[in-house]
C-alpha cells in the first residue's frame, strides 16, 4: 500500500488503515466518481474488491490485488493509473465559491 493520496482529476483515493462499519459490496469494476457531464472515473481489478459505504460522504474501497483507475472520457482524458492493493477513502475535490459563500464539488 502507498501512503500518498492518488489523484485523478477531481477524484482522490486517500490511503487509510481503518474503515468504519458500513454496507459492503464486492465487484471487479465500479464507478468511483460519476460526473454530471457523463464521464466517470472507473476502478477495475482482476479480482473482486470491496466497496464499503458508511454514508454518502464516507465511501471506501479495499483492494486485495492491484487495480487500474481509468477516466471514461473521449477528449482531455486523465492518465490511467495503477492502484496498489490497500484500503482507500474516496474523496472528491471541493472548491469554495466566495460570492455564493458555499463549498461546491468540482465537476471534472
């Protein structure tokens, strides 16, 4: 496992040691960030990995084997990233809108 966050556009996978209890699903492929503009960030692994959903803001993935993170977009696509085995919290980049005085999720 790496100890540095992995960033792809507005998505970040942050390594963690512990995960709170949540609903566990197992799959070989999952959208880890869906974009309003229709291009998603997809995690694929040769073996099943776990997605642990605590609540809307706390989602984790646990990879027993390495995987690949791809950006499903035709143009201006982010580089494909190799993801090492480990447990990661899925984070989304936010930005502050000073005139509106709100935090808003970045749309990639």
